[in-house]
C-alpha cells in the first residue's frame, strides 16, 4: 500500500511555514494572495480558499487585489517552497524509508511493512496528519494499493481517504477528470464529449478510446480505474555532497588542516565518482574557535567559494587549489571545524580539437591563477578583479574596463592594426587638481605641488553618458603642455562636469 | 557673425533625429540663425512641416535629404533649383521603389550621376562619404572620392563639410578634410550636423538609437551618442568654434544664397483630361454638366441654371475643369463596373458635382453653401471624397487610377503615425529594459477609455497600475513617455487619399512602396499635400456601401425585385416609424447608443430630419451644448430664438441652433462681414492644429466685425462660443446629407428586405457598432428565421434560403466558424456540390484542408448533425466520430472499420450547446441565454428590457442582461453607458463616475449583470441610472462585448 501526502495550496502554506504556530492559525483564516513578477507590476500567483471565495484569482494585478481590502499579500519565495518540500519529504521519511518527492506539495510513501510500527492504516493516516499539523502543514492523506490512485484520491477528496485494494475504481469514480495528468488538448476533447468524472471516462469502451485517443487515452482510463502500477522514484538519501570534520582540539597549523582537508576531499571525490558526478563549484567553510579578547570577539567563521572552469573529479587539483588559498589566509583564531561542500554536475565529456591552439591544461591554469591571486589579491578597492583578462567596456566613458576570469580559450587575436598613437600613462586614481582658466582654456594647472603654466592646450573634448541612471557622467578633456621643473610635460586633464572638479588623468610619453 | 545651419535632421528621419521640424525652426529663430537646411534621411518627409514653420518664424527653409549610396555612406544633398528638387525626388523614388519596406534604399553611383543637376553635395559627417572613404582607404581614398564628387556634381557644387562636436577622432578627420579641400580647391563648409534642437533632446536621440538597433540603454554602449553637441548653435558660437576656418562660416551664407528653391513653387500640375478634338476641358465639362443637369433637374430651373453658370465660371477661372473631369471619369468607371459610388464631404455643396453624378445631394434644393466647397479667395484645391464599397471594389478603383495615370503618376497619401500613449509606453519600456509581461501590461493600461478625465494623466495611470513613481527609473520612464509623444514613429498609408499629377508625381514628392502589394505612397500626409497645393481624391471604403450593394443583389435574386438606390421611395412612413422608435441596429450612422437615445426626441419624419440627426450626435454640437437646445426646440419645449435677427435665414432650418459647419461660415459672413474665403480660413484655423495665438487673432477679428455690425457684447459672446466650440468636430451639411442618404437607404432596406440586409451586414462584418451576435438576435426579434451553420447547406458567406412555406430565412455561413479558413470552406463547398457527403469520415477524407480543430468545432456547433442518414445524430455523436475520422486507420484497414454513428456519449444540454455556439461561432441562432432564465428572473421581480421601457420616470427597477457594449464617450464627462441585451431587446444603463469608481470590477469584467437603479424615461428615451450592480450566473457562454477603448 502507498500513502500520498498532499498539501493543498502548497505555495501559500509554504509561505506561512516559518510563522509562529499561533500566527499561522490566524493567518489561515484571512485571504492570502501570493504575488509574483517584477516589483513594478506583481501579479497573483497563488491564493488560499478564503481569498478565492472573495473572488481573487491567479493572474490579477496587485492593484486589482487591493480593491478587495483586507487581503494579506506576500511575495513568492521559491526558496521557501523548496524548504517546505524538504520538510514534507523529511516528514514522509519518518514513516517509511521509501519516499517519492512527486511534485511540489506532494510526497508518496511506500507503506509496505510499516503496519507493524503504526498499526492499521487508519492509525498511520492519523499519525501522519498529527505530525504534519505539528510541523505546520494542513495536509490530506490518501492510502491506496498503488501510488497514482493514492495521489488522485488525495488531490480529489477533501478528507483523508483509505481505499481498500480492489475498490479503486469505485472509490475514484466521482472524482473530476480535471485532476488527471493530461494535456489541455486532451482535456478539451473530454470536455467536448461531456466527460466530467472518472466514472464517465471509465464507462467508455476501451477499444473505442484507443481508436480515438491512442495509448494516452487508455492510460488515462486505467488511471481513472486505479489500475496503473508503477515503482516509486524514491528520494536519494543524503544527496548533498558535504564533508565535515570537527577537531577535538582546535588546530592552528596549516599542516594539520591540510591533512584533514586532503582526506575530506578524497571522500568527496570518491562519492562523486561513485555517483558519476563531478565538482562544478566548491565551498570551503572554516569554523573558528571564538575567543573573547579585550571585550571583542575573534573567530568569525570564514568561507570561500570556487567556481571551477570545468567540472572535475581530480582531488589533487582541488587540494592544491584550496591549499594555496589557505596559505595566504590569515585567521584570527584556531580552526574548530572544517567543511567542504561540492556542487555536483555531470562530468565533462569532450574531445580536444585538432585545430585548437595549444593552451595550458585548464585545471593547472586555475592553480596558477590562484597562486597569482595569492600574491596580488582577489580584487581592488573598487571591486574589480586583480587577476584575469582586462576587457574594455562598450561605453564612451574613458578608461572603462573590467577584468574577466582568464581563460586560455579566448586569447584575443592580434590587434596591432590600430594606428600608432602616443602612449598615455594613466594615473589610477586620477589626481584631483585645480585649474585656472583663461576664457574657456586652462591657463595654470596645479600639479606636483606646483602651479604649472599651460603653454599649449588642445580641447575641449567632451563626452557624457549613462544619463538614465545614477552613474551619469560628463567630462571635458584637455591635452595640455605644462611647464615643469624638468622641462615640458604633456598631460591629459579633465573636468568632471557632474562633480565640478578637475583631475589630471595621465601623462603622455 | 552670420551663420546658416545647412545640415540638420528632424524626427522625420525616423529614429535618426529627435526634434520636430517645427521645433527646429523655432530654436533657429531663437538662436538668430536665419536659415536652415533640413536633410532628413532617405526622404523629404518633414519638409512641408519645416517649410510652414519656417515661414511662421521668419527663417528660410532649405530642402534636401541624406541619400544612402551603396558602400559609400549617406550623401547630404542640398536642393539648389527646382530641377534639383525634381532630381532629388526621382532619385529617392528610384531607390525606394526597388527596395523592400523596412530595408534601406540605396542609390547607385550611376543614378547619382544621372540626377545630379541642381543638387549640391556636402561631404557629410561621420556617416558621410568622405568619412567612409578616409576610414576605408585613408587620404588616397578621400582624394579619390572628392575627384568623383566633383565629376558628378561639378566643382562649385561640392562642399567639404566640417563639424566640431568635441571629439578627437572627428577633429583628425577634419584635418584630413581640410588638407583635401585645399588640394582640390574646394570650399569648406561648417555645419553642426544637427539631430535635435536643444542639448536635452540628446536623450531622445539615444533612445531612438536603441530602438533602431533593438538594444536597451544599458547595453547599447557606443551606439549611443558621444556627447550632447548635435543641437542648434548660434552664429556666434559657431564662429568661435571655427575661428581657425572663418571661410567655413562665411561659406554657409554664400551657399544659402545660392539655394533658390523653396517648396513655395513645387511645379505641381493636376493631370489634363483628354478631350475630343475641337473641345477644351472647359467646354467638355460644360457639356457633361448640362447633360447631367438635364437628367438630375427636371426641368432645369432658372435658379439651377444660374447656380451652374456661376460654378462653371469659377471652375473655368480657377482652371479646375480637369479635376472635375477626372473625378467624373472615376465615377463613370464605377458605373461601368457596377460599383456603388457616392461623393461626400463638401463636394455635395456643388451643383456641378451633383449634375456630373459625383454626389447624390441636390445642393440647390437643400440650399447648401457653394463657397464651403470652392472659393476664389482661398487659393486651394477643392476636396472631393468618394465613398466606395470597402474591399475588392474599392481596390479595383484604386488600381484603375494607377493604370490610368501610371505607377509614378499617382500614389496614396501617407499617414504619419506618431508616438501615442500605448506605443510610447511600450517602446520606452523596451529601451529601459522592462520585461515583456510588464510592457504588455503597461501599454494596456494607458488610455483604455476614450474619455479623459482632467486628472487622468499618464502619471495617474501609471500610479494606478501599481508603478512606483518615486522610483528613479519609473520617473525617467514617465518623463521619456511624455517627451516622445507626437514624434513621428513610422509612415503608413492613408485609408483612401490619392494624389494624381500631370506628368510624373515622383518629381513633386518622392514615392515609396506601401505595405500592400501594388500600392505606392507619397512621403507626405494629406495635410501636407493640401498645404502644398497637391490635389487629392479620397477613395474611401465604406462598409455600408458594400452592404447596400450586396443587398441589392440579394433582393434581385430572392425577392425578384429591382431596387434603385437613386430612386428609393422617399419619406416612407414605416421606415420613419422604425427610426423614430430607435429600432436602428445595423443602420448606418444612426445605430449608436447616443443616436438611439436622441432619435425619439428628434422624431424624424422626413429626409432633412435625418440630415440633422446625423450631424447632431457629433462632438462639436455636443460640447458646444447645441444638441439639447435643438432637441428641446424640436419638441416644442423651448421657444425658437436667434442670437441675432440677421441670422434667421441661416439658422431657421435648424431652429435657431447651428448644427453644420456651413452655418458657422455663414454666421461669420453675416455677423462679422467675413468673405466666403475668409470664413473658410476661419474654419481651417480652428481645425485640428489650432493654436492659441491664432484663436485670439480670429476672435479679435470676429468681434471687430460684429461690433461694426452693432451686435451687442452678449450676442457676440454667444456667437464666438458657437464658432469656437464646434468648428473642430462639426459635420458640414453636405456631408451630413450624403451620410443621411446612406442612412435612409440602410433603414429602407432593413425595414423592407430584412433577410437580404441582414445577410449583407453579416457578410461585411466587421463594421458598425454591433457584434453579429446582436445583429442576429435583432433580426430574429424582427421575425427573420436564422438557421444555424450546416456543412450540408452553408456557403462561406451567409445566404438566404426559402423555407418549406416559401418564406425567406437566413442561413449562417461558414465564415462564422471560428478558426476555419476560407480555403478549407471553399474546398468543402466545392466537394459537396460535386457529391454530397455521406458521413463525417467521408467529409474528413474528401476535404483534407479541414484539420482536427476545424472538424471538432463544426461538430461542437452542430454543423455536422445532418451529415448522416440517422436523423437523430447529435453534436456529441459527431464529436465522437470526428475523433475517429481524424485518426486514420491506415491503408490496410481503410474502409474495413464500421462507421459507428451512435456514441456512448450523452447529448449536450442547453447550457452546453450555448457555450459551444458562442465559442465556435461567437453567436447562437437558438434562444438568447437570458430567455432560459426568464421565469426565475420574473419571480425575483426583475424586469426585461421591453418591460423597462414601459416604466414611468423616477421608478426604481432591476434589470438583468448580457453586457454587449461598454462605452465612455469623450463628451459625456466620464459617464459610462452600458448596453444590456436580453431576449426582448436592449436596455441602456447609465453609470456615473463615482459609481464606476466603487464598482470597477463589476462594470468592467462581468458578462451577465443585474443592475438596479432609477428609471429615466424622458420623451420615450429610457435609461436606468445604476445604483447597484452585481454579477449574475446565467451561462458560461463567452458572449462578446464591444468595449470602446
């Protein structure tokens, strides 16, 4: 026998699951609408029965719902639903080891052998309902001899149901056919025929059904008769790839840490290999011993994530990568617990191309890049990465670039066709300065602690952009020849027209 | 220092310019720039606007265009002489006519050579030929290009253009250009490559760049402008900027003085009509007119003779005989080909037009003002509009014009589509990166009702739809939406205006292909054409003309009678009885809710009453508060008074209330001593593009004239109010009379030949005010039996079938089967004609064009019920068979399986049949859904539409029905009119703005409603003023509602 745990209005219930029990009970009485869509124009995605009775329907805009008054509006959170589904599966798992996470809000369990633990089916159903209620779910349970009949009964009947073996067809007969899994086209055919219930569907001659609707029609009829047998697609136990180790005594040396790290990575890779999976991203978490020093706490947990260029199962490469990171890490307290978590994906199956340029192995390249990061750091003060390939941004704004992750596969082609121009060494950041004008033109520029005379100037060169957002910019550039103690210097200065401030941007060679 | 801007683009460059030509002219005047050349991309679209605005602001308007040359960039070409202008138009036309719409029209170098005379070529900006050549081949490339340009245009007609927008790359190009100019001894010319009038409009230019490249602002990068400097600059500013090249500034003045051409003299000439030897066009027209007059006026009275002589003399003087003959020729073509045609508009004021058969209204009999049509002082062409049956017949006439005057001798006028609420909301949202769902929602909330509340601004609409206006991005969005309003979006084809030219039209204005195959369109809209003196003939498609024509054919075939529309019995009491009762569904012009509400009060008993009726329900008379006084006077409820005794002859026919434009003109002529031409000028000034300044001037002139005639201040106020309020939206009397003729004809046919008229109406839908569901129910209430669609009998069109007793019935046509193509239906009819179908399987096999969905729909609506020898086959039996018939068993078992006519399915009940009928055809030929619930409703005390009409004023009542119309007219101060239909007829409900605000969802959403309120029964016009509304569960049928959004 199988039991189906069905949570009606799952999206609404999932959103209330985190509320305190008393609040949740109160909230369930009021109309609730879950909204989805852009912040500027959210729409109703799901409702509870109270809201539906009031006339609120999926697809309505927030404004339309607000005209009803007293409706509790919430934003849809997929994470909440995933978490609620996990709770549901966990709840189901406490009654049977064989659980299928069928769809959001639905879990089916194989009850074979559980009668000795929970007694007759009625007791099992009561126990499930009681436990679900304690967790915060308002669910319906149906027991039947096959998973699909249990599911249909749970969806179709408004109370808990137990269908004795052999009575599926008769018990399911009054259910509406709309709950059967079928395409809208098929539903349209049944609607045209005036077939509204399972009973009506099962009354149709089977051969005639096959002649008209093919195998799908017959399958639906068998579903309605409760005659479909199928195995459960059970939830994989412990599908998360996390390995963790807690030290008896917090460790302070890299060697001790590296030893355990190597072991954990080895275990992780073995599990992944056994599941024919590879690591796409890796998370390292270090829990530190909290020490109270001078009234402040030290030992904030430390975490780092790697997004790998290609999925890998190579523990040595991973170890090298993490070790390099640890080498440059300075911790404020000894490590109490070490956790590594892998994001699994299918391993890469690819063959090299004869005509592809020779390039370093991707995995080794990643180690090298990590080494460089160890020297220069991850990113600068403005959040631009320090290691990678510089790329010009598609904007008129001068000196706009980003640093992308380096990949040997996209080495830029020869760009030496550009006409030779004099090099401009850019000061980063630009040097704030003041300029005295003669009419429109710069006359004196303050630079290197002196007031420099401008004896030649070319400009103004104007540019502006991003007027539609907060990063609006506008500048007027001048290329100037300045008299300096060393002789003559050629500089580029500009006026930031938004901040009304002059800067020296760079010097020409 | 004097400077002229010789390179500017307007928003008529469609996404390559951001200001209207009028704005450019205005800013030019403000910056003391004495002239400007408008060089729009690939055309002279904005030239008329610019020409008119420049005249207004006192600057000179030079004309030109940027013409794309294959692989060489956009050539800025300035027009020097009329020859140059003609060459430019032909050059653009040549390129456009061979190019697909939406592709860039490219000119070939040889064509440039052929049409170079009279043109001056600039070397252009970063998209110009010199920049392209320098980028491609460096200095040698530039050198070669200049040699080429000199050889094409001549040394003195090539100018090396310099622009300075604060861009280093541009300056390096300038240096190269100066070097090349010196080498070839070519003149330098400073321009600013203007794309917008002021720096702030650069934002719109950026937005347009995004739309052009289908990008968002965030991702457009370098496709956006480098800075904001392509605006109009003053001479001083340009002089400072080009201090190192003073000759480049001086040359702008010199070149401007060489550009002698303006749009003032286009060289347009209307085609000459070929006349027999020994005749002139005048003499030929005279003969044709008198021939016609002898038929029309029996006898030709002295008054008629005098009027015709007067008109003919003026036509001769203005050299317009050719125009009248050409229109007469079109009318003759229609007569030869059996195409109904009727002139409308001001042409009906002319006795010559009436004699020539162009119009059907006798202007002398109706005392219509000829000056409204033609006057010597006005100096513009008359306007003749011809109404033709919409569809193929109108197309035949259009193609006849092309055939007769050549592809380049005639073209449709354009229609410039501008950014409006919805399009602006959508496009601006796209540029700012809103997702598709949000865009659809936004564009649907902008301006959903015709009525615009004074507070119903875009801000309010946005706020109502849940947008947070304090959010910077939303604020920007709103700002962009407002700024882009009224800028040109694209060019489309005007519905019927045709321009014809003696010689080649493509030398007057560039032509381009329209979206419809076989159509050519000019680059100007009808107002531009009129402003520049191009004469046009409007060939307008009128659905009702097609209905009339089809009706005549059906009457001939099924009633065995010949009806001549030109000689319909006049003033038939039964026809006027029907009209007076507002029983006018389907009748031309008098079927709307507002018309129905005024018909019993106007109480028409003769043709002229219909003329006033047609003109009465127009925004002009309504907003001018003339409708109610007129109706009150008709009913004797208020005395007939006149603003001034001198106006009695003018206003007598309309009981002292002006209803027609002609009266407005006469008012001005009598009270303020305006001449006929001046009065017409006044009407134009008050037209759709009225300006406050012009209004003030006219008012002053009117008042001065009235003061001179010793009219007191109070009367002056009244007359000014008359004139200013309705000049904009009033009908000319002649136009109203033309429409009234059609209205009477439609009423006559409906009353006397209901079957034929209803069939014709259904076959020409969409048209008119009502959905076919309502038309069918109305016909049934009038006693016509309407039979459902039947695959064994129905044709594509609805048709007339005699029943067993010989009475005529209407058979619904296959065109009303949702999703069924005409090809499939025609195949079905053709197969059936050869051999009738014996079963559904037979039908599915012999008409493979019918897909599963078609067959299922036919079965659902009962159209397959007669396709079996078993007389008791019902819709579900047919559906059961259809599912089997479409799953063919394959060749092995072909024909071996037994056809099971019976099914295990139960028959559809009434509700299911209703749902199937409305889903499958949009209507039902069975009982109205409300009829099934009448007993229940009666027990609840709920009145039917018929019963409501019998209730006294002030009573309270509750009615129920299906909502067939929701309307919020612009003139009704926010009131919504809702029409409910039940089996007894229709009932009108008034919904006040406050009531609407509190019951929005019920008013807008529900199909069946229960409305309670107070009865307003005045003069036989019954409304229910809503005080309560709630949804009613009658049927799940998807009954259509015509909501006027």
